[in-house]
C-alpha cells in the first residue's frame, strides 16, 4: 500500500461517523455520527471545535440545501434550515414507530445528483437480509429505485453524469448503472468492482468521485481507502490508522483535501486502546481535485 499521509483533522469519539459533505459556498464540512444522532459542521480555516446539532434519532446522511441542510434520519427525510423549524419532506416507508420506539430499516448512505434529486438508501435492521432499498426524492415524491439490498452504500456519480455507482456492502461488490441525469432513470446495473477478486479486505462503505473520474471507497473493516480508475482498476491503496473508515469527501479551498470519517462501534476497550484515532475525522492531501457537491433542489 502507498504511504497515506493521513492525519487527524478533528479529534472525536464518534460511534459511527459518516456522510462527510463539503460546501464550496460556505467553506464548511458537514458530517454525521449516525448512532448518536449528531450532525457536525466545521470550518477548517477557522480551526477550533465543530458545532453540533443533536437529533432525537439516528441520522444516516446529510446533503446540502440552499436554506441549510437536508438529512435522512431513521424515520424520514427533513430539511434543517439555518434558522427556523425543521421541515418534514418524506417519511421512510420501511420504518414504523410503535410506543415511541422506532423499528425497521433506517436510512443510511445518500447524496444529491447534479439535478438536485436526493438519493438515499436504507439498511436492513439486522444488517444481514436483502430487505433494504435505494430511494430517490424528486419534487416532493419519494420513489423506490432499487430493491433487494442489505446495506445501501457507496452512492456516487461520474463527472460526465453517465454513471451512478452503488454498493450493497454485504456483497463486497460495487455496481455501476447507466444514468440519465435529465430524467433520473437508471439502466441495468453491472458489477464494476469485486473486492473478492481483487483480494481486498473489508466491505465497501461510503465513497466519492474525483475530477478524473476515479472512485474513492472507504473499506470498513479493511483499514484503508482505495481508489479505482473509471475502468474499475485498483490504482491506489491508502492505509488508515483505524480499522473502520466509513466514508470520504473532497474539501478544502482547492478541493484537494480528502476527509475521512471513522467509527468505534465495533471496537472493544482493547481495540480502542490499540486504535486511538478511531472515531475521529481524518484528512489527507491528494494530488487530484474533487468535485463540488450539488445541493438539494426539492
């Protein structure tokens, strides 16, 4: 593996850090701690600690919105404006609230496409069955687009807008689907990367695509971030100083800083002592620029 140059950006003790997204306009990085229901915001140029919003349920992913943020929580999707009350956008059809205790498949990974649609997938409650799905929220309507998924992850789009990338982490394969950005339709998916064939450890988790069309994936339980060419060839491996990197995002003033969220949720006391950087936000300088993240257009 290549030397990574990975260092701590923000020292934290997140249970399941996820969904980093960079706002070029605000020069701010946002991300979540799913299990604790936290949404973080941090401006690197200002330094200091990030601000944090605490929700009363798990929050899978966050996307940009002109009025603030859009988040996909366990029970549904809502807009979090910079000021004012949250706005409910769509309920999660796989979630039921009974006696104040929710149950079902919560929302997990997601992001917006270039047309401003929000794509968000769910995760099987037991993380073992193909009961989850990938949804698209477009002009107020939430539509199921892919089914038979165990853990929806790795959602990203190619710079030319021709491909949608997605993985069911349980399969250890990354698929790509022909994508029409004007209509939001998907063609038939094909296996694009197979971790088993490549001899890579862990499972593909969250991802980002750079300006050269390469796909960066965090390998959960694999202790590394990998980069694949547009043809699906492994071109780089970067070791991470903890076993559970969860997702990556390009940010910084020049979009050349790769931010990496991490988790502690599967580490016991001994594991946390061995991997003291687990649960922190990490960063790495890259030789390639990322892509500006589109926002939700409702």
